[in-house]
C-alpha cells in the first residue's frame, strides 16, 4: 500500500509538471500570435493608405485621359485649324480686316 502511495504521488507530480509545461507553451504561443497580429495590423494600415493614394492617382489619370481625348477631338475641328492658322501663321480670310495695336 505504501508503494502505491509513492507511485501515485510521483504520477501526480509528473502530471502537474506536464500541465505547467503545456500551459507555458500555450501562453508563449498566445504571446507570439498577439505580437504578430499587432504587426500585421500596422502593415495593413500602411497598405490601406497606399491603396487610397493609388486610387486617387488613378482618378486623376482618368480625368487627364478624358481631357486629352477631348483635346484630340478638338484638334480635328475646323475651329482649331482656323485658330492655328491665324495665331501662328498670320493667315486671314479674304476681305477680313485686322486691326493691330501700336504697343
């Protein structure tokens, strides 16, 4: 009977030691996971900011592309040809009178 008590006490101590070690391992895992979680949230915030900046750049470039397309259509009109002919080449219609300032 004494032998049984000693064996029982040893197993009880071994079980406590095992439980403490398992608990420590679980706590260490929780700590590592929480630190990584915080780090990932920081990275996500940085990436979200980059996404916002890139989306605004995309919108600006789409507006610019629309303006360029409109200007391309405008350069195909007769009004544009007349303006260039008058401003750069000094051409006028027949019978048109030009007044120049003396400045």
